[in-house]
C-alpha cells in the first residue's frame, strides 16, 4: 500500500496467469478438464482475496472505505468485471485493455456484467489483438448493467496498451475516480 498522492492502492498480483511458464491455463479455456477447473479455482480465489483485502481496509482508520474503486489492466480488467459485481463495497471501476474471454461458467464475466451498477470506465485500443473491439470489448461493455452517463467506453487508436505510454489515459482514469469517488485530499 502506498499513499504519497493521497490514493491508497492494494495490489493483487496474479500468481499464475496463463502467460507464466508452468501455468496450465490458456486464454481460451476448454469447458472441461484441468485448465477450466484451474481457472475456476483461480477466479474464485481472487474473489475471496479481494473480499479479505477490503475487510482489512475496513479496520484502518486512515482509509475511507466508502470511496473504494477497482482498477484492472488486461486480464485484471476481464476478471474485474466479476470482482466489481460481487463486492458492493467497490463504488467505481476502470477496466483498461480488457474484454470478454472464454471462462468457466462460474466465473464468466458475461454472467456478472449485468449485475454491475456502479460507474464504469472502459479504456481500450481500437486495434487490440488480445481483446478485439467487436468480439470482446463491445459485448462486455454492452452487458454491464450501469446506465449511461455513468458508463463510458473510450477507444484509442492503439492496440493492447499500457497506461505508462499514454499519459492521457492516466488523466482519464484519475478524472473518473475523482468524479465518482471524490477528489483526493492528501492532508487526510
């Protein structure tokens, strides 16, 4: 956790995502067999980890737990759909370079997206090769239950992006959280 800017961040590292050598998962999981079971267990574990992390934050007097948001990048954005839907303590979300992907039904984002009713900002590259616009980004964005204007999908003339190379993305993210969670007061 760090607080130099007035924000508090909880990092939830992915310990065995599909691109780490030795992981049996893949970006397109079969509906049967070990990889699907492994992905289901991983997804459920991440949901529990998030809940426990927020439980801990609620014990801290220096954290305003009424202003918690979720920020996920790529695989974290895809799983973030489920996480935001199941934990109502999250009050806003930003999904960067994410979209729909084939997952076991118990953790499939399509089953959770309609249950999201907090403000959601999606930031994607129009030419994303990991999460293509028409087949992954647009379907998940449309499925999210939040009503406009509290739901926005911003497209960049890019591919699968890292915000470090796009300071304008960072501005969009910070403005979204300021709008829906309130501006940060570092003096607190």
